[in-house]
C-alpha cells in the first residue's frame, strides 16, 4: 500500500479534513460523486423517485449526505434547508421558505433499498479505480469484515424489528441492531453492509456475511477475526 493510503487510514489525514472539503463547498458537492442521473435511475428502479421544486429525490439525497457529515448546529434540518436555499440563490433559482417540515417529510421518503444500492455502486466504482500501489502485492483487493451492535430510539416500530436484550426489563432498555460490514482496505469505504436484530435465527455475523458474498471478487483477500 502506498504511504498516502496508509496515512489516510491511520490518521495523518483524518476523516474530519476529508469531510470538511464537502462541507465547505458552496454548491452541493455530492453532485460530483453521485450525478443526478444515477440517483434518478436507481430510485426509479425501486419506485422511490419523487419530484418537487426544492425537495425532490436528488436534492434531498445530496443535502442528507451533507447533513450526516456535519455536527452541532450544522447538522440540523434548518441547516439542511439553508443549504438548499444557498444553492438555489447561487444558481438564480427561487428559494424555499425556512420551514423544515417539507424537507423532513421528503427525507423519510428516501428508499432504503435504493440507498443501499448506491452505497454498493459508489464503493465498487471507487475500488475499481484504486491504483495498484494501494493493493496487496499490487493486485489483490483486501476487504475487511467486521460486526458491531448499535442501539436506537425506543419506539414501537424499532422494538418490533430490533427487540432489546432479553435480560433487560421491558421499558428499561433500547432496541439493539446487529450490523456486519465489508470495508475496503484500499479506499476505506463501506463496500456493503447487512443489518439484523441483536439475536435470533440467522442474525449472527456469519449469517449476515453470507448476504454480502457478491461484494467479493476472484482474487480478493478477506480479512476478519474469529
């Protein structure tokens, strides 16, 4: 692996500096990474394409991605609406009002299946473009497999799909989700991810990994712990 790739993975160029290049862009910078044509084509495939002057699928996805990279007040829905307004002003378009309700409702309409496919697509395209110096022995793509758990808000909908730990009294715990991901050692991107309840049949990391076998190509090196 080249020194640049190694330093990027281990902190010389921290994630904050990389994300800041997106946040400081006065336009909607993810347009360069995810062209609107690709977004429209993918969401249409899952019958999840919706229109609107300001809160259409494309605008909402670009701004939502920026929102996930932000922190503090810049992560608020008001800031997200402000980014759309700034983009409209810069391009001479009519601007939306400051009400965040329309944006929040539009964000809820984003198709999970379409988002998953876009994650896989972007990671695969980036992996294809990785220079040989970033690969193991100049030709093998090393892909890391790991799992973890996450808690989420204690809502009836979350409890129904991701029940809390069995040893916790009802009403005293939070829904727990198990996640297994495949990461690229060359690009540090998530190549694929699978989600499941914390416990139950086919919810272990091995079972989730089987769902992501298409993430591996002939000649890849899979790296994971016991």
